[in-house]
C-alpha cells in the first residue's frame, strides 16, 4: 500500500504542481487588480447589469463586489476555482479504476501483495492529500497577495474557506471514485463528474432568480459551499461539513464494495 502511495505521489507531482502554479498565478492577477476595482463607481456598474444576472453569479449580487471577499468569490472562488480542481479530482478518480481497467493494466497492479480495498484506499489517500494541498496553498497565496496589495483577507475567513473547500472537493472525489468503480472509461468518469459539478452550480444559481424553484436550493451540492460567507464571517457550519465528509465516505465505501466484486 505504501509503495502505491509513493508511486502515485511521484506520478502526479508534476501535474499537481502545474495546477498550483496556475491557481496561484491567477490569484495574484485577481488580487492585484482589486484596488482598481474599488476605485470604480460600483453603483454605476450595478445599474449596467440586470439584477438577475448579478444574482446568478453570486448570492449577494453586485452589492458585495467592492469587498475583497465578494469580489474574489464572484470572480474566482465560488465556481471557477472548484471547476479547475474538479479536472484533477475526476482525472485521478477515473484513472484509479476505470482508466486502468480500460488500459488493461489493473491485473498488474493487483498482482502485488495488496487487497483491492487497500488499493483503492491508497489511490484515495493520494487524491485527498493533493486536493488538500492545492486548496491550502491557494488560500495561503491569497493571504500573502492580500497583504502585498492592501486587500486584506481575514485569516479566520481563509481558514474556514480552506476547510469547507477541501471537504467539498473530497465529496466530489467520493462521487467520482464511485463512478469509476462501475464505469468503463476514464473519460466517462471525468465527463460525468464535470457535468454534475457544472449542473449543480447552474441549478443553485437558477434558484436565486426563479421564484418557483427557490425552495429547491438545498438539492445542489453547492448549497454546502458558500465561499463569500466563509471568507466574510469565518464560521464553519459543521453540519454541512459533516454532510460533505459523509458523501466522501459513502462514495468511497460504495467504490470498495463494487470493486471487490468486479471482474477484471
């Protein structure tokens, strides 16, 4: 099990490094232009946007755009940040089972003295570790860049954001690894994971502007992830955090049960 963890850490290191560098660079860009955003006439900007369009991209609309928390949430953290890392989550989950079965190299992996359960756990430990690292380093970069450009984030808010964003990605990994256990190709796992994430975000956004489905907002997994509220208040809803962790556990458990009975 340890050998598989070390091997996967090495295999994924370069790709994860590219994710981290890209996200940190984008964080630098967004934070560096925030002082210019603050000098704009936000009220005039608000009047140029239909109210429903503004609400679609953020629960507070344009009202919070002149705060660093609202600005970064709307422009980066509420969806784009998650979507980028979902490519990593879907890729590694898809590769773990479906991709290796597709390439007919799973027999070699299982020829090692390791059970199927430990094999999935080893793959998952690496994915969980790297997704956590991506979130933490991005959050840390936001704090540093905020200090440099006088756009200060609350440390408490960034910590709360890091915790929930990490658990959110773990939950998406739980869904992706479950898909990988019964789908036949890596690409199908990635596509469905991406579509689920995108669809959940769009659905939650629609509940903000369509009164008839407003009460259905809790159906979306993005209901459990509000980057602006986390950054602003720094309060973690531990019930929601528990639900995200439970999704990971259910997905991982389901994947283990299916994989143990799967003919390779």
